[in-house]
């Protein structure tokens, strides 16, 4: 299996009730950039790819199709069933950006016993995001 060096080979995927708003919010609050956005019918998103550093997430609008019925939003699942940890270089600057954009900070920024600094925030639709300066790849 080959892949582009420096690019993650695990890409989280999410569904949002208001995917167009989620894309704008994730770019504004957390610093993602749009790599690809494919509109769907009405005001939906069939598929989107957002990039932050060497990482990517894929997302789309909630859909009543075979795949969409398997992927639940946090509200539908009764809470998060998984969450992302994203390595960022300037964690304090990133934290301030998220706060300024109105992110719900659920774990304040703090030094961690294993190294680095970390904070946790929720997107308005309930997804839990963890951002930190600790890079587990640098340990290998």
C-alpha cells in the first residue's frame, strides 16, 4: 500500500444536519481549509474534504440512504461515539481562535502529563474535537 508521505492515511468522516454551515464554522473556528466541496440537492453537501496541516476530514449532509442510516450525528447517537485528536503547532493561538469563534470549550487548555498542551471543544452540532501540541509521531 502506498500513500503520499506526510499525509494521514486515516481520514475521519462525519455527517452534519447543516453541512454548509459546518464547513464554514470548521474553517473559521478551527482553521480547516476547503480541499473539495461537492454540493448535493437543495442546500446539502454530497461530499466535502477539509484539510488542516497534513490531516483531512471528510463530511457531508445527513442523508436517508444506506450509508447515511449507519452514520449518526452526536444528537442521534445520544452523544459522541468517537472523537478526533488534531495536532497543531501553535496550540494557544488555535485555542484563542476557537474561543473567538464561539466554540464550546469543554476542557480548558492545559499542560498534559505525557507532554504538550491540550483543549477540547464541541462544534454546535455536538461533535467533540481535541486539539493539542503533543505529536505522538515525533516519539517514533
